């Protein structure tokens, strides 16, 4: 909720009252009659009363000004609280989105493992099959080391893929637990869920293909 601009305008200070000393007490001489002296004293009291009324009105204006300043400070405090709440909410949303970025980073890491494992398995299987065919047709002799090298490449690719899948699962389980904990503590917004990992499914399928390649090579 935004604070209106009018509520945050500094109220104007009332004009300063000129300092006027009170009227001096009239000197009623003994030669004057009682009626004339009483009139002069009554006029003096009236002037004093008017002077006190002016001072009282000025004090009232100052009191109203202090009230306006207090309201102004209250509105500023509410405005700062609103801004602080908005900044906190934005920080919570940014932190929540950082979990999604971390998840995507883990997906990219697994994709890199898949590419490397696929290269090792495909090259190893190809090398093994080529030298196996050449040996069966008696075109090339002494192809054992080459076939062992191809077999080792396939095993290395499968081992690397298994390690990548296990690491990905452990990392995602920990990330989901941390996200659920922070969401329960109302530290982040966790409305967006983690969809199933297509990359993980592809990694498992590639692992099955690698194992099938090993079975064909051994058999």
C-alpha cells in the first residue's frame, strides 16, 4: 500500500509572533478622581487580556503545528515500513528464483556428463566392433589391445554416467529439502514447483543403452 504524496508533505510552520512587551501600568495620580483612574485601569486590563489572547492563539497554532509534525512523522514511518516490506518481499522472491536457477544449473551439469558419457560409450563401442570385425575376417591380427581399449572406454563412460546420476539425485534431494525448509519458515516464496527432470530420464535411458552395449561386447 503506497502512501499518498499529500500525506508526506512537510506542514508549514506558523508565522512568528512579534515580541511586544505588555503595556506599562498606568500611573494613576492622587489628583485624579476615582472614576477616571478606574477607567484607565480597566482599559489597561483589557489591553493585557487582548495580549494574553494573542499569545494563547499563537500557542494553539504551535500546538496544531506540533500535531501536524507528529502526523507527518507517522506517515513517513508508515511509508518507510511499506518500502521495507516491499524490499523484503522482493528479496524473498529473488531468493526463491535462485533455487530455480540452481536447479537449472544442476540440469546443465548432468547434460554435460551425458554428452561426455555418450562420447565415451559410442567411441568405445565403435572401436571395439571395428577391430572385432577385422579380427573375425582375419584382416588384422593382434587387435586385442584395441578391443580392450574400446571396452575400457565404454566402462568408463558408464561409470561416469552412474556417478553423475547419483550426484544429481543427492544434490536435488538436498536442494528440495532446503527449499521446503525455507518456505516453511516464510523466508522465501515457494509456489513454483520443481518439474520432473527430463535430463535425468535421458541419463537413465543412456545408462541402460550402455549396459546393453557392455552385454553385447561381452557376449
